[in-house]
C-alpha cells in the first residue's frame, strides 16, 4: 500500500509517459483536398519547388555583372538543383546578347604565336569559309595569270636584255680565247676552257700527247685568260640575280594584281574587325612570296613541288595551312549567351588543348589549326556549370580555374608540357579575353571546407545558393508535388497519376524527412518512385496510376533491399540473436538501432545490459573500451556520468563502478540515441527494479534527464514491431520515444493497424523519470527539500544503494589508512 501511494503521488507530481493514439502516428494526405482527378489536368512545374531562398540567390548572382560574383550552389543530392539551375541559366541566357566568336590565325611574324581575333557572333565560321573560297579563287587566278600571254610577254621583256648582254659577253670571251688557241664553254658548273687544234677542241688524250712546250703555251694562255673569265663569271652572276629579282618583282606584281581584288573584297566585308583586316594585309603580302604553294610547276626543296613535300610530311592540306582560319569558338548569331554543362572537368576538357600530328619519318608537328577549345572557351560570354567535387579534386584544374577568373584571360596550353622530362617545341597562342559566370555545384560540407581552406573561394564565389532538403507540407507543397509528378510523367512517357496516388507519394515524401510538417525535396527519389508506380499500373493494364500502385512500388523496393533485415529477423526467431520480448529483467533493456544499407534503412532491437557495484565512480562502456563506438555515442554515454552526479552526487561522491554493453554487437556503433536505454538499464541495476522487456526504448538524454530527439524513429518503431510480430504480439509490447519525435512519426500501415487493435503501443516521454516509471511500474520519485527521494521510488532506491556503497568505500579507505599509517603517529597525536 505504501509503495502504491508513493507511486501515485510521484506520478502525479512528475510528468507521465503519454500513450499515442492512431491519429498521432501518421499524417495523411486526403485526396479530396488536392483539387484534381489526375495529373493530366495540371501544368508541369516551372522552376524549383519550395526553394525561395536559393531562387533569390541565383537571381542575384545572374543579375549582377560585378567581378567575383560567381555562384556556388549547395544542397543534398537528389533535390533537383542541377536541373533547376540549368533551366534558370538557359532562361537568363536567352535574354542576353550572343557572345563574340573567336578565331586563331597564323602569325606571319612569329609562326609559334598564333593570333587570337574576336568577331561578332556567327562570323567565325563565315570567315573560315571565306578564306577557303579565297584560296580556291587565288589558285585559279594565279594559274590564269601566269599562263597568260601577257605574263609570258612581260617575263620575256624582263629577261631578254639580260640574256642578250650575257650572250654578247660570252661571245667576246670566246673571241679572246680563240686568240690563245682556247675554246670556252659555259656549263651549269661554270666556265670550262679547252685547248683547240684548228677549229676543233682537243680531247684529253690528244692534249696529253702534245709536247711539253706546247702544253705550257696553252697553260700560259689559260692563265692570261683567267682575269677575263673571272670578270665574265662575276658579271653573269650579277645578271642572273638581276634577272631573278626582275622575275620575282614581275611575279609579285602579277600576283598582287590577280588576288588584290579578292583580298580587298574580304577586307571590306570584315572592315569592322581590325584584327582580320591587318591579317588579310599580311596574307596579301605573303602569297607572292610563296607562289610555289599555289603553282605545282614551281619547285621547292631541290625541285620537289611544295604540295608534294606536304604530302610527304603527312598532311596534304598543310601546304596552304598558313592561310586557313581556325574557327576556334563559333556561335549562331541568335542563340543568346551560351550555357555549358561540363560533367567531366579535366584540364583539357575545361581549358582546351594543343594537338600534335605525327609526320613521315618520325616526330610531331602542330600549327594554329590544331588548337582545340575547352568548356571555358565555349562558355565565354555566358555561363559554365561544373561539379565542385571533381573540380576541387584536381589541383591543376582548380588553380587554372582561379587564374582565369582573376585575370579575365585564358591562355591555351597543355598542362603536361610543363612537367615533361624533355620539353618539346609547341605553340604559345595569344590569350583570349574572358567574360564568364561560373557556377559550381556541390554539397554544403564541401563548400564550407573550401571556404575555410582557400581564401580565393570567398573572393571569387561571393554568392551561395543553398538548396533546402525539405519544403513545408501545406497546400503549396502538395500542389508542387502534383505539378512535378505531372511534368515527370510527360517527360518520361509515364501514365498519369490520380489524386490518391499523388497523396500516397506526398506521404512518402514526408516519411523521407521523418516529419508531419515537411516534405522532402529529393525529387530524384520522387521521380524514381513515380516511374516504378507507373510500371506497376502498366502491369495491371490501368491507364492511370492509383495509390495501390504506389504502395506496391514501395513494397517491391523494400523487398529488393531488405535481405539483411530478413536474415536478422530469422536469427531472432531461431534464438541466435538473444532477445526477450516479454517479462521483466533487472539491468536489461531493449534498445533500438538503425542499420543503413545504401538505399535501405531498417531498425532492430538490441539488448543493452548493465552491471554495477561499489567503486570509485567509474561508468564504463565496453564498446568504448574496445573502440567499437563512435564519437557521438561516446558523448552520449559520458553524459550518463553527468546525470548521476546531478541526481545523486552533488554532495557525496559516487562510490560505484558500472559497466554497460550492447550484447551480441560485433560492428562499430555510433549515435547517442541509445543513451536513454543505457541509463534505464543502469537505473534498473542500481535500484534493483526489473524492466519490462516488451517495451523497447530510444532517445538521447542530457545531464538533467531530459529526453532529446533522435533520428530514424520510424524505422526503429517498425523494426521492433516486426520483431514482436514474428514472436507473437502480446498486447503489452511497445516503444518509448522522445516527446520531441512525435511530429516525426510517419509509420507504416502494419504498425498503425496493431496500435488500433491494441496489440502494440507507442509512448512519448519528455524526461527519464517518465520513462523509468513506465518501464519499472514504479514512480521515479521527486527530490525533497532535504535532498532525499521517497524510499520506494526508483531514485530513492538508487540513492540508498549508492549511500551504502559510499559507506563501504569510506570504511575501506579508513582501514587502508590505518594499515599504512607510519609508526609513531599515535604518539604525535
């Protein structure tokens, strides 16, 4: 009678456990409140759903032209941030003027430094085509000009006086030689003197048979003729140079006349681009110097035609490569600003590359035509979106990206050339001016890490758009879900959904975030579920997806992934995993844990036991001692010591040693959701009161005994319910959860049906006192003004046992002190 009185008094004085009714276990979405019959009646969603904060940040970043206001987009995966962001970028890009085109041209002054020239949008490809046409026209014009009778006449007029002077000089030399009895012949290798016999030149054999004095006479004649021959050769060389110069001047005049109007026409067409005009002037000056490239009949390199040399070099088109245009970045004039999405941001993919070509005989060559743009070049004048984790994982890419953003210029270069063991000759193209809005997409932790470690992040990415992982469950939220499903059905060719199916998906969206107030923004997950539900409807031959199809899709998804859970349940049924689901035990509590297996998470009970005895205030976790627990679990466990000191040790020290463990746990554990279960087991052991084994417990706890919210509450309840149902429901089983988790409940139909039938119970508690009273059937007890708890209460029993251990410990210390007291101490007293 006394115990019952104390229990009643204490329970009325302290907060009781609250048993939850069916209505509190899940929020439902009524189909009649949605306002449509099927999603075919709804327009697809335009933009993001429930992301006003991120939308404002994106709009600000895209609207400002100030340097450094690039965008870093963060948020959990699956929230649709990339899709929504790409749509926003393209919408904004359509309203902007198109960017400039860029071409690379051969630099006639320095062929290792190609020229970069900007043109208005759409003109790069046109310039390249115009130059190809110019080359074809130039080849025909030069062929016609040099085959014309006028050119033949003028070339003859240019060389005829020189040829006549050469003939007259040679005739005079021959006359002088004949006076010496010597014949003179002009050969390609020079002037040759030959002794004569009458009118006939001697043969070498005949000359050898001459008497010595005759040969000496001939030799003296040749020696006397030497200065005149030397003067003749010098004059001939001068005449040849003069003739060559005159022919070249003639060819240049003819070539300039033949192509002048062609180049002038192009200069007029591109008169608004000074860089192109200057280059065309250089082309006009260069073509007459390389006529052999246009006239196969003109030899180069030892008589081999230049085009043939190009073929031997491995590139038939390289003969005229110097005059070709590399349309490096070309746009359509009316496309607006470019939006480039690069999912593989390697160095060459982002910043371009200089290609090389193998040539006959070994080696490599390159020219301005082999410069290739990267995503940064293609996005110049617009927007570039990159995955942040891939960019930051590549130091060279990140360093180069920061450089081009800081300088506003991008230089084309191969990163490997800087680290090559043997440097190779390559090109150094002129840099291109950069006007770019960069968007990095990643998660919040990556942004925070980069912001902390790299000061350039805060200077170059001044705008952060953070996508929320949830949106409010209200009329706008459900309407957004319905519009999204409508759009996904249209885009993916799915069946449309009736209002009941949408309501079921909305409830699943709430379960994803464990809330009766919020919906998940993981629309990738929602889209996948919709696709699977449509498949189920197709199997049934239904034209519209109903709620049963969504339920079947969820059940199939669970079945594909719940093998481990089923194996653990079987181990419980076989007794391999030792659990007691009925009766009472002292120092033993069923805690609840969550196992996450990639796409599937499930809860299961785990036995937690505690032992205690006299000691020096040590509370030991076997998991912590064996390094099987994580930091968060250790924090929650160490909180228990603070609770014991606050409750029982404010004046007297705690004279106990306690040990707690998770039985049959062989893998690392983490989290503080078992802290309340550990504390209940310890209070049961210290008080000697048994705990109901049919009631499982979850909840974090602070040093003042307040029970705090935890994660995975739905999985934990459902996991214990499945375990109890496997063993047989007794009507006395249930789960204690924190009061703060009540609005997180979105439980399955199986649990709700058991609660409705009175076979299973769910209680919420705000503090440890309410939980221990429910578990032990005894009031926790409230401390009086004298610091004492009621004797028969849980805390009173614990208090008396700790005091008894303290007296034992004090007596033991006194005995130890007497045993080790130095001799003579009594005399000194």
